[in-house]
């Protein structure tokens, strides 16, 4: 081997060394960089496409929200009250004044269409009327317009008083998403429904990406039905039948992306879930098209590397020739000195070891940069507050002592109502950032947002801060409280836990801080309070409940003595404030119990509380969301004031009139009843009669009559051999169409289907 190496010219050895040092790293780096470029390009393209889809989703939500808000504002101006009394087309056509009132409604609907692009048509249907006011066919009879049977299905899952979006295909073949808004008693006394038909193609313009490589877009509802698609033949079909959409609908992630192969083509699926509408937005891109520039760049790099290697090879020959003479002399000198390990080797081994070391350092640097990109401080703090172990806690918190401070926004619900999500997110970012920079040197703090307006700050400090009574911490928390209050426009309450020397106990100390926050119910908000074990041990030993005050309040309520009832509420509040050891849970129990016994007494007296508190929402949730005793006391005063005022307004004779009205309807429901004549016969006005029926039954006069007829029809369907036409005439309907429409409205199916289902279940 030695002889062979001696026979190899040093110039050739040097040439091989120089060529390998230049060419091998260049090839490795080219392949490595090409792979990284492809991987990061795919990720960057996917994230960019997802961001575009998210923006399109928000654009679509904004447009639909604007249309819904315009529709709601239209109901607020009471324009539909103009035609409330015209229940038939004949009444509407009696004179020009009636027609002009309807034309005003039509003009408002036309203006509504013009406010948002893509509206196909809109119409208003007055409940139980035989006509509609529409922008496409004007004022027309109901039997000349499209069927309204679909409205019951559209409103079946409706919650609250807001409208619903319902996809459907019109008789003209146009696919629309209809916004259906039943008129609410909060805005108007008119009963009816507004329908606005938005073209599916308009939603498509919001959802379609501007990327030329987009393969398609899909909008699906929660049930998997396709609401919008670039392939119009798939509209209103089952979306789960399309490739990979089933896995997206079952995904727990509200937004994301995935790569799939379809027919030999690599596709990028991006999706974003709309909480507002319970819809899934999906875009599909061709990765082959999106990666065209990246692939071209990679090919150019390969060609450039080949050119560099070729040019380097030529240069290597010249360098080897020029360097061979001193190199051979160096080799001869080393060999002549008999240096072990060198005489049988050339400089290639040395250069190879240097290159390997450089490559290892490069990989370590790359790994370090990757780790630096992922800031895990917030995650570590979250895990500590959940009681989980964190390995790098010493790097985040170097000192031995900890405490947890919780910042809670007072009247958080009013803050949420006054701000949008983007503003709240920006406020959270500023408070978290400011909280980590406000503490003096020697004290480190990490802040995380806990939800519901609460920020948890883990404060880490040494013995010096503890010895001086936490002066630096108190000053920093005071500064942070003032900053947050000025930023949010709301006062902020700060609760501080006791000290601990173990980070594993931070979860319990966070609970201590939250318990301190609850004491703002008695002490008021906007302050800074520290945990006290003595106060906590004393709190709750004596459970307070004003039994005598409860009894007097119920008596005053029965007697209608509002002033004395309010004085009793004041006494309860003073008793709570005078108890130094009362707990938050005790206060909540007192007021929940007062509400419960009051509602129980109302029901025992045959009074429906829903009519009194229709606009209050959930009373118990409202009480639980209040921060201070002052808010609770004010709420309870309004609560009892509403009850007393309602009882004072309720006539004593309503029950007697109600019985007479219902007896009359039960006796004559099969006949054609003229309600005005019926009211005269009973001795009251028509409007007053309608009010009594609604308060007595909870339904309108028309609904009660129709329900009575449908109940009788159900008996005849099952117990007699009469035809549907005969039954319709028997229960008071002039034609089968009206009978079928009302039967479907109240039973959810036509008479024939009802009879078949009952017979099948009984068999």
C-alpha cells in the first residue's frame, strides 16, 4: 500500500482532495437545501392559502351579518305594522290607501335588496294572510307565489329571536341561501316572516380564492350539505360523498390544511370553521401548480451547482498543478521526519475531519435556531398553573419563592358587549406584555390569559423581596392595575395568593387568588387584595340566610307594597355587609333562593313568569355574572319592581273573559268565526280579546282556533273512515289546501303521513 501511494503523483492526490472538498459539500448542500425548500415552501403556501381562506370566511360572515342586521333594522322601524290588519288580499285591495301602505312595505324590501350585492329577491308574509309582498312578483296571492311549507323546516332548529339561514333551490332553478326572520314581539306587534334570498353565486364570490391555481371551493353546513361549490351540479347534495370532505367534517380542528393525492395529482385542502353560522369553508388547490416556481428554482439550483462543480474541477487542475510542488516537498519533509500516522496518509484525512466538524456545528446551529423559534414560556406557565410538571422551570423562574396574582376585569360582560374580538385580543396582548416588564429587577413575572377576563401572573422573587414586605410586587401590581384599567375602560380587581416555595403548588395558589377575587362581591371592585388564611378560616363558619326577610318579601309582593319590599331588600344587603365572614357562595345562595321562592309563588298563583321576564334572559346566569353587591341589589330591585308593576296592570276580570272566550271557541271552532262579531257578543273589543287569549293560552287567537281544529282532525283521521276532504270541511276549513298547510304547520307532516305513522305504530 505504501508503494502504491508513493507511486501516485502528489498533484493527482491534491486534485482529488480539492475536488472532493468542493464537489461533495456542494452536492450535499444542494440536495439538502432543495429538500428544505420544498418542505418549507409547501408549509408556507399552505399557511398562506389558509390565511386567505380565513379572510374570505370573515368577508362572507361580514356580508351575511350586514344583510341580517339590515333585515333586523327593517323590522325595528315598524313598517310592517302598516299592513298588520289586512289579513286577506281582498282587504288589501279595498282602496288605494291600503294598497299604498303595502307599496311602502314593498319599497322597503326593494331598498333592502339594494344594500347587499347578490340578493335575488325578498318578501314579507303576514301570518295567516293569503298574500305576500315580494320584490320579484310584487303584491300577490299566496297560491300564485312559491310554496311556504319550507319555512317550518327552516325554523325548526331556530334558537332565540335571531333569523336563520336556509339553503334551497327556487322554482326558477336559482340556488339561494334564504335568510328567514320571524318578526319578534320585542320590535313589533305584527306577526309575520321576512325572507331574503341571497344568490349562492354571490357567496361563491366571497369564498373563491384569487389564487389562479385554485381547483375549487366548497361551503358545507354542519350536516355536510354543500351550500356553495364551483361545480353547480353538486349544490345541496351530500358533501361527505366528495373526496376527503368526510375527514374534514370529523376534524376537531376548527381550521387547518392537509395534503392528499387524487388521480395522481397532489392537492392541498384548507378548511376554516365558522362558529357564527356553523359552516365549513373548504378550498382545494393543486400543489403541482402552486409549486411550479419552487420546482423551477430547485432545478436552477441543481444546474447552477453542476456548472460550479464543472468550473471548480477545471480550476482544481490548475490549483493542483500550482500547489503540487510545495505540497510534495511538504509531504517529503513529513515522511523524512518519520511522523507516525502521517507518512501513510495525505492531507485528505485532516481536511475530511475538519469538514465533518463544520457540518456537525451547522446542524447544531440549525437545531438551536429551530428551538429558539418556538417560545414555550406561555405554555410552561399554563402547565404549571394546571399542576403539571415542567422540566425547564428553573430557566423561567430562577428564584426560590412564588406567588400568583390574578387580574380580573370588573363587569366583564359589559366590557365584552362594548368591544369586538379583535380589540379584546389586542388588549390581552398589551396586558400580557406590560405585565412581564413592569416588575423591578430581581423579580421575574410571566403572565398568561385564563379566559373570562382573568389574567394569571406568576411572580418569582428572592428572599429580599419577601423580607421587605413585597413592596416591589405591590407597586408593580398597582401600576399594572392602573394601566389595565385605563386601557380597557373598566376597573380591574387584583387578587394575590400566599407565598410558596414549590412551583408544583402554583395550581392551589392560583385558586387562592381567585377566591380573593370573589370577595369584590362585598368589598367592591378595583382594588388589590392579598390572601389571608385567618379570613378564610373564619369565612363560611356561620351560613347566613334571612328567612324572616324572605317571608316578609313574599307577603309584600302579594299585597303589592313595593316600597316596603324594597326596604326589606335594603335590610338584606345591610345584613350581608355587616357579616365579616360571609362567603361569595353564601351571597349567591341568598339571591338565588329569593328568586326561586318568588317564581314558585307566582306559579302557585297561576301567573306565568315568562310574560314578566321575557326580556331579561336567564335570571340565574345574570346574577352569577355580577361582581358587586351593589349590582346584585339594583338587579333585584328591578326584578321585584317588574313583578309588582305587572300584577298591578293585570285586570281581575281577564280570567272570566278568558273562560268565556275559550268556551265559545270550543263550541264553534268548526264554523266560520268572524272574530269582530264574536268580540261584540262577549262584550269586549277585538284587540282586547286577542290579548286575553294570548295571556291565557300563550298562543294567538288564530293559532288556538287552528290547534283546536287540528286536534279534532287527528281524532277523525284515526277513528273515522272519512276522506281528507271530508275531514277538512268537518273541522271548518274551506279547502283541502288550507287544511294541509295548517296540519303540516302544527304536526310537521301532512294528514296522510300522520295517519300512516299512527296506524303503523299501533300495528
